[in-house]
C-alpha cells in the first residue's frame, strides 16, 4: 500500500521517490510551473504537487482537472509556500480517471443544501470529509470507552415485534402483497400469513433486548441503527439514526447519570485529541470557537435539575416560548435549549419527569407521579441523551403496563427478567448523530450522516 497523504504531508524532505495518490482539488498555473493540490481524504489538507512545465507534456497537464484521480511520483522537498512544510516535486504524473467540466464540485463554495443533492460526491468536500473523519473517530471512542470500562458489546435485532418506546412511530416490515392483503373474518389484516407470522417493525430502540443481556452479563452496550417514522422535518430528527444504548445491572439513576457524563466527556476529549485539524476547521468555518466550547464542556461538571425545578425556571420566562410551559407538559426543544443555553450555560441533566410523558419501563418514584428518568440537554441541540432507572418490581411494572393498555403476553420475556432474579438496573440512549452534530457544530443532522433518511428523502 502506498503512503497516505496524511503521512506524506508530515514527512521530511528526502531523495527517496514516493508516490502520492488522490483526487485533484485545484490546479493553479504560473509561468513555469503548475501547482496541483492532491487530496486523498486521509486528512483535511492535500499535498501540493509541483510540476515543472518544461518537463511535462502540455496535453497531459491539460488533462489534470478538478476531480480527476492521479498518481504523482517524485520526491518531497521543502516548500517555498507558507501553507505547507513540504511539497512533491513531480517527476511523473499519471491521470487515472478523468473528470470533465461537468464535475459538480468545481472550485467554488457550495451550500450544504446543494451538497445533499449530490450526497455521493459530497465526502470529497472539506466540510463533509471532516465530518466523516470525526464521525469515525467518535465511533471508535464509543467502543473504547465501554470496552475499557467492563461493558460487552451486544447486537440487538433490527426487526422486532415489540414497541420499546410505545410512541407508535414504527416502520412496518412485511412481505404481504400490499395490493392484495389477506384479511381475516373480522376484516382485519391476517398477519399469520405475513413473513414472521405476526406484525413486525423496524426497531426504535434496542433497549428491551439490551436489558436481557445486562441481567446476564452485568454491563452491556449496543451501537446500531434505529428507525423512527418521525413526521417532523427538523434539523435534529432522522428517520434512520444510530443509537448507543448502555445498560447496567446493580445500578440506579445516580450511577446512570455518572456514566452518561463520563462517557460524553470521554468521547468529546478523544475527538479533540485525535481530530485537531478537523476541529480547527469546524471552529474557523462552521461554528466559531467550537473546539473551545467542547473543551470547556469536558472540563466542567454537568448541572443537575429536577423536572419540577426546570418547569419553575421555564414558567418564570414563559413569555419567551411559543409553547407555554406548565407542570406535566412535555419539555419542547425551545425549552430544552433555554435551560441549557441560558439558565445553565452548559449541559444539564433533567430528572424525575411526570410518568405520563415517559415510557412504561421507567421506575416509579415514591410520589407515584414521577419516574426516575433523566435527559441530558445541551446548548444548540436540546436533548442528546434519554435514559432512566428501570422499573424492576414486577407488580408495579405490570400495573403500569395495564394502565397504558400494553398486553402482558406481548412482553412475557421482558417480564421474566423481573420474575427471575430481578435487580435494580439503568441505562440510556445517545443519538450518535446528535453527538456528532454537537461536536462539529454542524447545524443540520442531515449533514452528519452519509445518506440521511427523512420524510420524502431516501435517495442513494
Ligand atoms: O429518548 P429516546 O427515545 O430514548 C430511548 O430510545 C431509550 N430506549 C434509551 C434508553 O434508555 N436505552 O432516544 C434516545 C436518544 C435521544 O436522546 C436522541 O439523542 C436520539 O436518541 N434520537 C434521535 N436522533 C435522531 N433522530 C431521531 N428521530 C431521534 N430520536 C431520538
Ligand atoms: Mg427522549
């Protein structure tokens, strides 16, 4: 394998003949030489290749255009230019694949909206390339954190017959002929004829299955795709997103919040340390000072606040909101942002929400009204993590399910965890794209996943 441009750019000048491969970002001519910026995506900046016009055929140099792929050989010399230490003094240039002037990424700034229309080419831009590298590094940091802390990685199913969040935003999976659906005598669809013999959906969360492994291996985490038929066209919702869900046995809400905070700080710090060039780029061109902001988050404790106190703060400022806050209301994005941006000026963990607005599996508090839930809210985005201590008492859990109209027989295996050796346990879910959005400062979640899926958007 030949060397990455990332390595070449930091190598010392030498007489050794080396080859740089990549795609041409720009070409600039002076009277005697031609400057070609070759980038292979291994890092933000490319390598400057200098071709002496006397040495090269004019036709060959003419075929070196923005977007074409090349292999250039020569030796590294100290650069005269200020923006790089070394450059490649070319002896041979081979154009591997041409790109004519219909190549959509000509040297001018493109809007992120336009780039979404050419999502197959956009990783060749500085911004989307940097996002892709940061995303990869963050994914690695996620695994490192859990593997270093005694967690096992579990793969939960993507196709499921249970609705974890009970929010009914599921995509149905079927092999039935939709033009000729088999019906039972009652006129309803006969799912016994469907592929799984029952109604099935894409998962909205791996939590329930994750709990089964946590109550066997103690600490586990999942990291995989989840699907929600969210009808909301926002900058922070996707129909297909990646979620990280740790689950810990012998753990209460306090331990859950501690792990959530340590985990976020770990992946943020890891990214700052391993993606400094890309982070400097985001700080300069995407969200001013984002590196410093993230550094500050890593170094300061998160604020804690109960839902009841959060509502008091919001009510004091109710004129500022479109949706008026009151005890019992679902906290809206505008409220979440206000709490983290203006009240706390840092990430805040809100706990003990009314049971009516949270899922059935959350542990009921002694007051009978609130549950041991926690959401981590951050400036710019609002909710980044949602989690809770789980209801581990069989009688209370089944009563709660009954109140919500959930059928016990659909959750027989989940209830078995409470029947056999039940223990306090807790966990949370981090939306991976929200985390990438937070670290990079990117405004729209559709720009931090390679191929976003949302309402009316499934191209590529
Ligand atoms: O708060 P949520 O719905 O929690 C759960 O799914 C729990 N089962 C987690 C657990 O306790 N194991 O989702 C968790 C996180 C949110 O905080 C948010 O970051 C992200 O998932 N999320 C989305 N991200 C992008 N697009 C969407 N449509 C999202 N919905 C949730
Ligand atoms: Mg949530």
